[in-house]
C-alpha cells in the first residue's frame, strides 16, 4: 500500500513558503529604503499632478457656473410672504 501521509513534506513546504515570503518582504523594504529619494520625488510629483488637476476642475466649474449664476433670472411674485397668510394645502383630516 502507498503511504497516504505527507505531513513532513507539507510542513517543509509551508516553512519554505513563509521564509520565501519573508525574504521578498525584506527585499521590498530594503529596495524602498535604498531608493527613498526617488520614491519621495515620485510621490511629490503625483501630489503636484493631483493639485493641478483639482485646480483645473475648479477653474472649469467656475468658468461655467459664474455665467449661469449671472444669467439666472430670479422671479419674485408680488404679494405678502407672512406666515400668518399661508393657507393649509388640505383642510380636511386624512387620518
């Protein structure tokens, strides 16, 4: 009969996988620390690009919104706007 247990083999695979993952994480951390200036410059450029995009969007909204607000015609109907003069919409009791 064939042996059905592979416990030592799977333990060594899991241990090897964990060691490999730890080596990869340590390598990424060391790479980031070695190239910290380049990463900081890249993040600064990304922040600058984001600010420029937001500024362009804000200016675009202002260019379209200000003329619309200026051209908007406010219609005020003559009459009284006292709360005592307001009539109920429905005088009958619904409930």
